C-alpha cells in the first residue's frame, strides 16, 4: 500500500517568550486537523518541541498535495486565532503570507514528506528541533547512515552495506532547488566536505542503494531567505524510516549522544549544543540550548500506533547533563569568536547596521586622502 507521510510544522505563538505553545493552542491545531482531515487523512499526530508545533499526517495524496498543505495551513491559522486571543507571544509568527497558495513551502512553515510502499511493519522516527536550523541534522544523518562507528549495520547487514545516497541542497541558492546527489561510501569525503557547512549545505533526503527506497527526509526551508529579515531560526523536522534495509532505531539515535554544536539558541545568532529532549519540552537557558525530540512510531495501512518518546530514557539524562555543560562552557565566552555566529548568519540586523556605521569611520593608515587617520595625526 502506497502511503505518504507529511510533517508540517510552525511556530504560531508561545507562552513566556519563545518557549512553549499553550495547551489550548496545541489542542486547537489537533482538533482542526482531526475534524477537517476526516476525508483526507488516514491518521495524524500533533506534538510540540520548544515553541513549534508539528503535525504528522498519513494519507494517500502523495507529496506536495495542496489539500494536505492547506489543511495544515488552516490548522495553524485556527491556532493563531487562539494564540491572539490568549495573548501568546509571536502569534502567527511563522505564517509569513496572507493567503494560502497551494503549498506551505516558501510561506513560513517547514515541511518534509515521503511517499513509499508501506512495509508489513513500518517503524519510523519523527525528529523535531527548535532554536536551530536544518543543517543540525547533517552530522547525525551522516553518522547514522554512513559511518560504521555509529551504524554497525554498514558492516553487519549485506543490504545496508550497499550504502545510501545523499541528496544535498545548497540552501543559500534562492532561485530554485539547487541539489546534488552523492553516494556513500564511494563519495564519503565529498559528502563530508559539503556537510561540514551546516548553514549552506543541508541533507534533503537519503535513499537506500540496495532498494532505492526513501530512507529519510528533512525540511530544508530557510526563513531568512523567505522573509529577507529575522523571523526566527527554521526549527527543522525530519522523518527517518528504520530497521530492515535501513539503520536500526538505535543506530540513527546514537549520534545524538554527541550534542554537537549547532547554530541557533539566543536570537538565532549563537552556537550551542543540540540537546536531545523529551517530547513536548520547552526551551530555557539562553533561549536554548537548541533542542531535538524524537518520536518513534509504527504504522499499518497508514494507521499509527501510539508514540514512543525516544529520548525519555535514563541514558539521555546523562547526555542532557553533558549538553548542559557544553552549553555553559561556550557561553563563558559571550560574543567572542565561535560562541556567536559569523556575520552572514546573524539573525538580527543590529550588528549589520552597526558595522555599516563603523565602516565609514575606518581609515587606511598612510593611504592618500586619509587625512583623519591616526597615523597622520600622530
Ligand atoms: C526565537 C529565539 C529567541 C528570540 C529572543 C528575542 O526563536 O530564538 O532567542 O530571538 O527571545 O525575541 P524577540 O525578538 O521576539 O523579542
Ligand atoms: Mg519562535
Ligand atoms: Mg521555534
């Protein structure tokens, strides 16, 4: 049976700053999807991570279905009405356009979708991250799908050993989707060379080379490329199919033990460790640290089981403690060097304006016409 999984997520308001949506807001989105999706969806699940709400939907309308995208858009509109009524902060923040035009891509919400022939048992994972951007998944996906240090299936399973192909998008290109497909293991160094740069090159999808089946998809939108100004980080979602011809759940999860540093956290302008958190967690320290949740599900004929909270386990408490230490450590140096993002990635215009003003006050010492230069005055 061919099934499409669609995840569409947005921040349409939260309590106490950019922290967590209200229960009523979440319930409104969930109710809207359930009521209005009756004819369209097989099943749905609504969860939150930080200030973002993710809607997971199973259906048979394929990827990029205007009906599915419209359903999610309208659910977020209904949520926005409640957020305004409750006085939530940033009500409707991610709905950047007034009128829906067929697809949420380019309109603010993030989305990722995959269509496939459902296996007799279909385990898959839904990742949702807040206070960071889509490149946050680059390293975990690389390690989970291409590094035998994390994915021993690459050594132990003949099917998995055939490797995976990575479709990588250049997200700085705004005229269209600029993508490249690279194959692991042969092109591992090329893949690493691109994925090193989380802000520019982002894994869009991963396919099995044994079967050509889709294994993973990531939302790749970059809000500041859409809005042209600060509107928050992109807080990406991802879907990963697991087991059988794909890495095991534990292989996909194992790289999250690193809590690697990613872009985001305070004002979307710093580096912080990606902390694996329980479903429906908020954020806190320094508007962060960047967080990621993981829901595990099985699906049969499009119907979901209940959700397992994959980072709700004592092991991840230890990881969270380490992540907190990493967060505190990098915060010790405030604005200096790698603690803060490079100029091109700063999400607020303040530093840019300041630099423009200061630029006029620079002189090249000894250059003709630089009468005001200190070297001349001295
Ligand atoms: C939002 C975020 C926060 C905000 C900060 C200031 O996702 O990362 O760090 O940037 O709380 O928010 P504003 O500018 O809305 O007052
Ligand atoms: Mg936000
Ligand atoms: Mg957010």
